[in-house]
């Protein structure tokens, strides 16, 4: 008789979808998928299921959606299931000790960074925003302290200068799936060799606050562009352009220098808008979205509201 390893999976965004499907495809018995409650999305506040819930329903896996897992009826259900494993991938909530201790084998987390660097809820965003050349996946034991468990496996993933958070999540989710599936058999048979995290090298990556979404053009262009990519597609970086709050969807570092003050228009044509950034660098704006308007390619903007902009004009304070 073959005895299947039972798993309770916990995740919310698209990052967790390949991990969940990979567990099922490789013969693990997923007893339940735990995800955040359905939330209103967009201007029309349409209620939307999380990507993990959508995948779980497609796989006919029972779904649990506690507003808060600690002390919930859903937590009691999970404990009663007595799973061999709990696997989390961007679930978004702390798990209490009572739940972590209820598993027969282990509770493990698929985390999107090379721990101990970037513990917290926005590791991918911070890696891109800080101009890092690589990030990666860490498979760790779960403990009550945030992302502090022993490391079971790691794999680095390069960050290209065109990557944004969406593209990195897509890459990391596949690496995370494969690394988890490679590591779990060693966890189950006890041959895995955990490595403690070095507390002196811990770097935190807390969730992005609204006040951190504004671009700072006093920084070099490569860091301004990095922040645009780090906050794309959500929540999207913004600046106050010519007095109006404007989301910047796409930009590019230009191989030019300038003596103009940061935030000054250094070139404007029918198809290009280049602004001075810090340290004499130049940033091209490729796509933007003024408040209350749809997203626009820079050509469309310059043919409309952007016609008023002049070379030498300081348009960002």
C-alpha cells in the first residue's frame, strides 16, 4: 500500500500557484489550500478570488480563507487534519506555534530571497529597488519569528535590468517550485542538512508604504528606474510632474550626462521625454499615467498634456 504524504498549502498571489500545482503533480496529497479572503480589486471594487484559490478550485482542492489564521476555526480544521507538511508560499500571515507544531514532519516556507537578506513581505521589490544583480529562493523551516527559520536549500536567480516585480515573481515561482520538490524528500526522510541564518547579515524588506511610492529624482537615474520596475505593476511608482500626480509605468536609463538640476527637462521631442536625475544622469520616461487618466505611451502624452513642457523647465521638485 502506497501512503501519500499529506500537505496543507498556504499561499495567496500568483507566486504560489506553480508551487501548489507542482505538489499535486508530484503525488503529494493536498488536503486544503489556505489563502486570503476574496478582496475588492480595481476602480469598480469587483470581488476577486486570489490566484491560489482559483488554482485550488481548478484542482478540486478544498479552500480555507481565514481573515486571521491565529485562533480561527480554519486553524482548528488544519490541526484536526494532522498533515505531514505545511507548505507556505507568500501566504501573508504569521502562523502560530500551535499550528506549526501540529504537523507530523515539518512546516516549510518558499521565500523569494537569498536569506538572511530580505526577510519580510516585499523581498522581490527591495532586491530590484536596491539595484541588486541577483535574488533567489530560500526553502526554510518555519518558525514564529518572521523568515528566521533554518535554511534547507537556496538557489540564486539573476535580475536583469529590464526585470520588474511581475517578471521576477514569475521566474522565482518556477525556481521555488522546483527547489521545493527537490528538497521535500530530504525533509521527509530526515537527510536534509539545515543551515542557521547569520543574524549579522539580516536585512528586512517590509511591505511598501504609500509614502515610499514617490520617486526621488535626486538619486541617480539607475535607482529611479529600479524603483519604477520594483513597484510595477503594483502599487506603481509616481512623481508630481508639472504639479500633477503622475504614475510612471516605464522608464529607461539614458547613456548621457547633464548639468541640469534633477527633475529638469533635458530633451523633448514628439516621441521622447528625458529628465535630469541625480549625479548628472538622465532618465527617459516611456509610459506614464496622469491622475484620472488612462495609461499612455510617452508619444501620446507629449501630443496631449505634455505639449506644454519645455526644455530647461524644472517639472519635478
